[in-house]
């Protein structure tokens, strides 16, 4: 291993990969540089990728990952540097040329045509045709079925289903199978599990393992350290558009990767500074829904209570039931001692409950509207007289929350779709803070955002609780749960299986409570 000093104070690690050096890299990047006006998105970045290798590309939002992928996909042209395939330099002027060279980039937002079938989406631009140019439906369906069977997704995708009917996970799979059917040699996956369940993610990991044995080179972009540990052969870390590390995975611990990305350990910002008060702000008593069999919980003013558990445990549905967006069949929800009518989100908002849902793009944000419009949407009635919005007051409130939450945006008028994931999440939180809530429910608030943005969200949660707000946090990241929560309630199959105080909580204790039925069944089987 050799040390590498990047420009500035940051020092990184560059190691020769474990793959035999006699094998020529399938993809080689040297001195890649890209500028936008005065912003240096990439500066002198280089690394090599061999067939059958999985390279994890990590870095904060703004580190240069997306720019690098857009150069590889033909969407951007580099200002300087070399991209070579099989040792031959290539310059792409369009995505078509990149695809023809065998490079496919699968983005977080899959490019699916909604009004046509899965089969047609799989073979766009290469549809089987007969006389007069008509698409032959039977041949297309057969070809799609064979392709799905070949890559192990025949039971996950119906080739006749319309694109608009597909789940986020299925849209992701269509993109991947489309790339593989086109004989991709370099496959870049950008946060591929951000919308997948654990089971779907494991299926994707198994596919990546198969592709590795077939000699396909894979660039895997993710903020999830466990996925990197599970899949990667090597890790490349970008920071501020520069390469700070290129090393075998075994030489970089998770803590080391985080420090290289942000310049400090994540644990430095995972701490509680507020004081929990005695007043119970949220009380849930005997709540029953189609998924829950009588839930009791409470959150005091200034307290962060986390709901932990595996996917499917019913945490998100419980949050929606408290908010009135998921059918509450029985039980009571009280805020500050006053009962909230069931199944009425407007009443919940009036009572002081705010919910930032897991799917911020699908359920929280209006992507083609401005930051300002998204921030003030729930309070427009309070900002209006006779149907006219007081624009000056609206902008003052919008700017207040942009400043308070440190939302990075060129202006209040910027479309929220153009912001990074972390800043989009802050806009969601800003929207609800504008309603002056007493109870803030955060469902996976750091899903799909980088480590640096996570640190800012953690600090914000701590600050909000410090003002006396009651926070109910849902997170699948155990580090977040352990670092932020004063108490942890663990759910499994629509019920609470245990409660842990922060001082006694461990990852093992949480997982045992999250899998209690499974553990009991295992013990029963062993005893038999």
C-alpha cells in the first residue's frame, strides 16, 4: 500500500488492487476533470476497474460521484482526462455511444416508459418487428420471458405488465435486466437498494455475485456501509471532487471510510444534548389498525423515541395511523392531553402532529415546484386573505427555514427536484416546522442521503427535541437509533416486542426483539 496526498490538507490512501496486475483493466480513468462555471466537480480523478470486480464508489453529495457517472454514461463530456476501455481511449458524445461501448449506468430514478409493457421497456430500440415495421407481440413476449428467466427475475416481473404499474423495486429491476440483455460490460449502479425491500436487495446482491463470475465490471454507488462490506472488492472515496482513497475493502474499516468522506467520525455528531421533560406530549393507547393489535406508547416533550424493527414490522403504518392517514379501528391518540379524532390528517395537523414520510419524492414533495412552494404548502390558508397569498410574508417564512435548516439552494424559487437528497429532506422537515408542531414523526429521515447530510439531520433532530418538541423516529439504521434515541421501542409483526433505554440498548438486543418470533420458533424446533 502506498500513501497519496491529495491537493489541500486531506490525505488519502491509494493501494494497488488485489486483482492480478497482469490482467489489463476493462475500464481505466486517468486525470478526469470537469468544471461547471467556478465549481470544480472533478479534479484529476483516476482509477482502474477490472472485469469481475465490484468497486464501491463513495462520497458525500457534491463529492463528484454523479458527475463521474454522467461522464461514463455520455451525458457529460470531461474537460480533461482519459477514459479507456480495454486500453483504448474513448470519448462519448452521447449516451448511445456509451451504451454501444458496453457501459450502462442505472440511476436512482429508473427510466421507464409508463404506458408500455415490461417487455417493450426491456427492448426499447431493439423491438422484434415483422412486415411493414409492426412489432411482433408474441416474439417480444417470448424474448422477454426468456431474458427474465436467464437473469433470475421471471417470478419478479410480468413481461405483459405496464410500466406505470411497477413498484420502485420492479422499475429498478427492469433497468438492470435491460442493461444485461444489451450485453453490458461495465455496469454502474447508483444507490440501487434505496427503494428495495431486504428480500429484493438480497436478490440483487445474488445477481451481482453472478455477474462478477461472468466478468462484468461493476461500479456500486451506495451510502450503506453494510452493502459495501457485503459486495465490494475495492473502495474508491471521493471528497470535494478529488480522489482521497483507492484501496481493497479489507484495508478500510467503515469508520475509516466515513472519516475519509467527511473528515470526522460520524459518532462525533451522534450525541444527545437536550433534556427530556416530564410532560407527556404524545400518548397512544390501545390503537388498533388492520396491521396492529393494540399499540401503547408515549413520547415526552424533548424526547426522541425510536421505532426499530425489520421491514414489514408495521412501523410506517403505525406512524400513518397516528397521523390519521392509515385506518385506526380503535384506541386513542392524545397530544398534550387532548384527544385527536381518528383518520383525519387535517385534525392531526391542527392538534400539532407532523409526519415526514419515508418516500419523500412520492408522498411529501411536489418535485416540479419551488423550495418556497413546498415549504409553505401546509400553511397557505394562514398566509392568505380572501384567497390571495401574502407573498412577502410567505417568502420571509420560507427564507427563515432555509436559513435555520441550512438548506443549500440557489434561491427559494429553485425547483426542489434539483436539490440533493439531503436538502430535499430538509425541505420536507421545514414544511412541517412551519406548522409549529408539538409532535414530529420522522420516517427514515436519512434514507438515500450521504453521510455529511446525515450528520446535519442528526444535529437538527437533537436541536428540535431541545426546544421541547416530541420526536418519534423510525429508522432501519441501528447506528442512528442507538445514537439519537432516549428510548427504543422494537416492533415485530404489528406489535411492540420490547422497550430499551438508551443506556442498555445494543444492536444485538434490538435485533433479538425484532426477530423474537423467529427466535422462539427456532428454539421450539431445537427443543423438539
